[in-house]
């Protein structure tokens, strides 16, 4: 890997908005895009005409730049649709930031959005459509369940012990979600409920899986040196890193499913860009891509929050709880807040932004400095991962 | 002289106790025994591939210069099935591949045609593979008696394990069993008529004529593999011909497999060859719209091919289907609530055609620089990033173990859960497969696995085949 130059402290977030996530039977994707962007503009005290360029991140709910220009009636400015699986929203944000950092524009908009609940399907609306037609049947929970099977056997956890470990991840996220009016699934769950829930893909049960939701989130970014002109408490971009796996895990027998190399790589690059030496100590809080409870557990190790094979101790001690040493999913995470694919990356930033500004209400973490977001698109064997860090 | 150089067979893992069928229909058919039932992802093409793989064990596949597929239950009414089988087996492209169909004699027809081709020096090695998955209508006697199975032979004039001594055939225009282009289920005429005018008349006539032609007598036959839809009728014709039913007749597997149609006489011949020593005379009799008789004598070479799974080992390695309803669902005989999942992606014929070689035969490649096997074929090596520097590598018969797995209830399946398996190969390389013919409880990390050819999708009349992994059968 070449040396990381990056754009640390060159770009600031000056406005954000996020809809409630959930089953928005009464709202179209255009409604959601409009509402998230309207709130972001109001937060930045701006009008649509102030936006110079925009990026829209979505997996399956839009095709091109018109996905934003149409609902927002943006007036002939450049707009691009970004697709990078579940990391689409993070990548839209990254593009907007790079445009500002490059000096091409002063003020840019990034919107992540997804409308999943019009499909009528359980799970995600469409799985792999590989052109060779010769491929195993598999779903996202089925593929992430492979991680749990291997993690349990590698670290000598009985299925019971393993399910308890990842079950506690969901118990914590559900609790945080009850404190968040924007979250999709707002109820406490007990470890017994989690462990006894119907199996979706063994060993993962219903409460090991995130919600399938509709939603949108938006961010307005500008040059860091002029950010204070717009607000007194801008939040600065410290690191924007993406790592894409060349589908190695599909073919290489040395991939063992207890790690996601792209998370490790994007994390290392982000820490280098942000100047972070000891993530466990320096990162104040994180929104991780907990599409499944096991994913969050493994990600905590991949991002060096916990030593390899030791995340169980941190989960059990409450280290990742709201009042713990490194709160993870303070907003409820994909588990409780919901997962409208393209929206999730920007939604994660929204929580970090609120926390850094001291506006997270009952979820407020004391004096946070750096917030990290991790967005994993794809499956354990083949994926695209973003790690973004923002701070004061 | 032509003869059989190798044999193989296949019986599906699953069996249904006939008492389950009887009880579902209120005790109308108190028939003893069990029937072999193709798994939900098997059909006559996949079973023909399985029998052929058994037959070709240890044999250079490049030798095969003809492939004859025989079945009354090809998944296609119009489209060659032998080409799919040849693709799955990785046979040469310049071979003569053809389908034999229509009659319950399709199996013996194909075997006789192979013998004639070798005798005529038109071919050196002809692979004959025959499989059947016939459907009797629910609540009928044929549903009870039919079973699924397959057999394969390699016919040649060199290294033969049985040498053909004579053949004889007669045809009879006769509606005994039939299935028109509009029918799903096999039909038949009233039992007493077809017994009197058909089986018990034709079989003795043809067998006696064949014996006469070879200038031998009934006593010269060690084992006769005679098609029999019903073992009582076999006893009847044996008496007429003069066979000692216990000593000379090969078991028609009515109690263990059921009537496998065109494949039955070939499967019985495989079973007879499994038990035979050198210098024994065997007879194979196919029946349907007439009668085919083949008489052959075993050679010393018969001892060299006893490592096949054949009939015996396939018979022993079995799992019971718990109830009749599961059989009904596997055969698609009942419309059920569709799964709340997107319909399967449409199948692209150009994409199928592009991977006709590596996709059908599970042929990947090995990097010439770092030696890592990989599938599907790449342009850039996944390990060392060498470009276009590969040689072909066949994964189907390499030792494989289960790295990790899950049981996916969300994926739509006729036989949930869908078991997802990351499979690692002994010389390197990994492929992610679905696992079939498994009991979810028995699936364990590190277990040894084998590759099986199965139907993976059906869309708009296209049967799409690929490979799955399965626990090692036997």
C-alpha cells in the first residue's frame, strides 16, 4: 500500500439530516430523500441553491444523478449516483468530501437512501445475479453465519457459548435503540429471547440479524477553513478510507472467516490518515456495520478495539455499552436503527455528528473526540469496506 | 469381439418405505418394501452422470469416443441430454453423443447399439449410461412400485470383463405402458391383459431364441438379469423358460429400489457382475414394446473392477424419507405457497454456453507460478496476481473438506435449510457450494466431502446444472 496522504482536517460537515428508519409504507424514496436533505439544509442554515455538486448513494433504489436532482429539483448542478453495496452511502460522502478537498467546489451534498420495503420480499430484494448461472444458493444471513460457525469452533466456544456472546451484542444495540426516536426497532430484548429466537441461518437467529428498513440521511460538507462561517460547531473529517476485497475468500483456502481483511486494511489506513496510534484508547465511539451480531464482534477485533479472539471479554464486561470504555452503536446500529442499504453509512455519520456536537440526548457520550463509522458491503468472502473517522 | 470393460451404478441416497405411501392413501396398497427416490435436486441426467463417474473410475476419459444416454425420463423432450452428461464428465468434444429414449428397452437398446458399434469398428470405447426417474400418478400402483436408479457400462473390444456372445431382439406393437406428449404420469393397460399378451409370452420367446442362437441351454446361464416390473411375473417366466429361480435369477430389487424402468435390467446386470467370477455366463433381458436379450461370458478382468460403488454399496448407504408428503414436495406434485423471496434470476443462455467447459465439469485452473488451484477460472491469479498463466485443473475428484458452514432458512429451497459450505481442496483452492444429501445434524467443520452433479435451478424450461458437495456416500 502506498503512503496515506488523505484529506485530514480539510473538509467539515456543517449540516446533517436523517429520517426515521423503518417501514415507511406511506413514503416514497423521493419523500425520504427530500426530508433528510431538507433537515440537513436547515441544520446548515442553507438553501438548495447553495449546493454546488451532489452525490447520491443507493444500492437498488436509484440509477443515476437524477435520483437526487429530481426529488430536490436541484438546478442543473452535477449530480452522480454512487453504488458500492452497503457502503454506498459512505462512498457518496467520500466523493463529496474529495470534491471539496480538491478545491473543485466549496459546498457539496451527499445523500444515502434506500427504499427496501416496496419489494414484498423477506430479507434483501435481490441476491447475486452472477452471469454464469452456476452458483450456490445463498443469502446474506447464510453467508455471515459462516463467520459464526468458524469463530465458535476456532475459539472453542460451544454453540451455546457462541450464541450467548453474539446475543449480548444484540441486547446492547436494542437497548440503545430504545433511546433513539429515529430507530426502526425500539424495544429491549433479553439474552434469553435472543438465544431462543427462530433460526434464520444457523447459528444466527432472528435477533442476530439487522432490520430491513426504508430511510435516508444527508450531509452537507464544506471547506474546513470556512466552516465556522456557517456554524460554531462544525465537525471535521479526519479519515475517509475504502478497501475493496478482490473476492479472495471465495477462492482462497487460507481465508478463515474470523476476519474481514478489507476492514483491517481500511481501518489501518484510516488510523494512519487520522493520526491514531491506539484505537482502543483514542476512538471515543463507533458505529459499526452490524448487519449481523457476529459481524460486529469480528469487526471489533479487525479494527483493533479488542485483541484477536478476545472480543468476548469486552462484550461481556460491557466495554461497548453506552457507559463503557468504547461505546459501539450508540444509536442502536443496523440491528435496531434498521438497515436501508444505501442510507446506513450516512446514518452512522449522523449519530457521530450529533454525539460530537453534544446533541445525542439520552444517548450522549461524555466528551467524545473521535467517532468512527464502519460500513461493510457484501459478504465475508467478498466485500467493500469503508472506515471513516470524524472529530472535533 | 465387443464386451463390457467397466460397469458403474447409482441409487439415490433416499428411500421411501412403501408403508408411508400406503398409509397416506388409507391402506389401499399394502405392498411391502421400500423404493429409491431421487433427491429434490436429482433427475435422470444427474443420476446418469453419477453412474458414469462410478463406471469411469480409474479410466482415462479421453478414451471415450461415444456417449449413449438412455432414459424414458430425460428432463428434455427436445434437446440433447447426452451433451450435458458429456460436459459434466469432461469428455472429449469430438465424440458422438446421443440419446436413446421412448421405450423401457432404451437401456438395453443403447447397450446393444454400443456393442454393435464396437463390433463394426465404428468406435473403440462407448460409454452407455442409463437413468430413470419415472412418475406414477399419486394414489396409483405405479407410484408404489416405481423406483429411481441408474447404471453405466463402458463397451469396448479391449480389456473386457464380459465378452458378448450373442444378442437377440423382437419388437411388439403394444400399449402396455405409455406416456404421451401430454402426460406427466405413466399409463398402462389392465394388468391381466398385459401379463398374458405381453411379458409372460414375449420374454420366454426371446430368451429361448437367444439361447438357441448361441447354441447353449438354460443350464449354461449362471445369472440372468431379467427386467421385472413385478417379481411374481418373473417367477412365472422363469418357470416357463426352465430357470432355477433361486440360483439363476438376479434379484430385481423390488423390495429395495423398485422398478427403475429402462435402467432396471442394466442395474441388475451390474449386480450380477459384482458377484460374478471369471468364466461365468450372464444374460441381460430388457423388456418393453418387445424384448432384448444379451448373452455374455465373464473374463479374468472382472476381478479388476470390483472397487465400484455399483449396486451393493449404493444399496447399503441410504437414508429414509420420513413421510410421503416430503416425496410429494420433492417431485413437485403439489402447488405450495411460494417463498417470500425474489424469483430466481433469469438464466442467460450465452452465459451458460460460455462456461460449458469449466462450469459443467467443475474444471478450474492452477496457476503455473504459485501452483494454487482456483475456481472459477480467472484471468489474474488470486494469490500471486500472475496474468493468463494457468493450466486446467479438475476439482471433481480431489479430496475435499468442509472449512465452515451454515444452514440458511431464508434461501428458498424445496428441502430447507439450504446448507452453505466453504469447501477446501487437498491441493489448495476453495469453492463455496451448497451441500446436499446431508442431515443438518451431521454437518461438522472438517468433515470430508465429495462433489456431486445436481440440478441447481429450473427457469422457463431450462434445467440448469452445477455441482454441490455432499458427505462421502460410501
